[in-house]
């Protein structure tokens, strides 16, 4: 399935894994919001015609 990601990670510190996953989630969310925003803008431009 293309919508799944699996990580095998051994953190150097207690907080290391949480920080890494947090950053990955933050970047993913930012990218998805941008993609959906662009798609919404494109749809709106076609609806105006």
C-alpha cells in the first residue's frame, strides 16, 4: 500500500525518536496542506469559468 510508512529506528536519547517522528509528521503535514491548498485553488479557478 503506498500510503504506509514503516520505520526501524534506534534513538540515541530517550527523546530522540519522539523528536524525529514529530519532525517527520510536521513536514508531512506542511506538505499535505500545501498540496490540498493548491488543488483547492485550481478547482476554484475552474469553477469561476
